[in-house]
């Protein structure tokens, strides 16, 4: 019985530490689009509650490295971010001023996407920090759209 337990434990360790297991920690483009659709629907149903859930990373609005973010379409002020690594830094800031580590003004690109007709989705690429302990910026592609008086996006890391 002990031998069976040891084999099972060793097998579990190999599976848990395999590259496939680590890949499960990353969201895909399709999953990011699905979370954006969920975010849009939730905001239309109950804006205040949804923004609160996003900021807390609850209600399915933080899944591995996928999370929504929202800003006002008028002044660009960031009002919701599901990424705990950067929420304090960007909350209340004008999204138009955001630049990535390479100096790319991706915040203006997001803001421009928020000005397009509601439901139109725009892709914006930039370098950003993924949720979790690693603070190294990586390539990210966000899908952004207008939802009433908000602009929201969800991105995935490459």
C-alpha cells in the first residue's frame, strides 16, 4: 500500500510540474473574449455590483491571468481593475496616460477603442505585468469595447 501511495504521489508531482500544468495558468484569446462578453453583460445588468466584483477579483472576474478593466469613456478615469499587481497604481488614473515599459502609449489606444460604437471590439497589444508574484512585464493583447458610459477590456498574455 505504501508503494502504491508513493507511485501515486510521484506521478502527481510529475504532472503538477509539467509544462502542460503551467500552461493551464494562462488564459487564451477565446477565454479573454468570453470574459469580455461576460463583463459587458454583467455591467448592463448591474453596473455597480459588477465593478465592485471586478475590483475584488470575485464573481469569475479573475481567472488565472485573465481579468477585466474599465474606464470612463468621457475622462478616461480607470474605475475597475481585476489585476491586484497594478490596481493601486492605475485606479483613478486617466487611462490615456498609460504607457508600457517600452514607452508605447497603449492607454490612448484603449481609450480610442472605447470611443468606437458600442459592441465593436478592438485589439490592443502592449507589455504588462500578469497577476501573481512575478512582476516582469510580458506581451499582452487586450480586447476592448464600449459598454454604455464605460470602456472595458480583457486581455490575454502571450
